[in-house]
């Protein structure tokens, strides 16, 4: 598991064609009355002949 802020996302994924970053709040299905689990979805586009 990795912990990112907006700057570290740009550093780590910018060179891979970063096109979108969005946050996802996943309900905690296994522990009722607990807060959701937050994830970041990073979308990249293939660049060139990689």
C-alpha cells in the first residue's frame, strides 16, 4: 500500500502519461459502523512505443 499526496502522484506517475486522479471512498463492508476506506485511482495513458 502506498500513501500519496498530489505532488508525489505527479512525481511517480507523470512520466507514464498521467491523465486523471480521483478519490474513491469504499464502504467498509467487514466492520459495520466504521468509516469508509479511502483510495486514490490513478489513470495513465500509454505514451509512444513503451
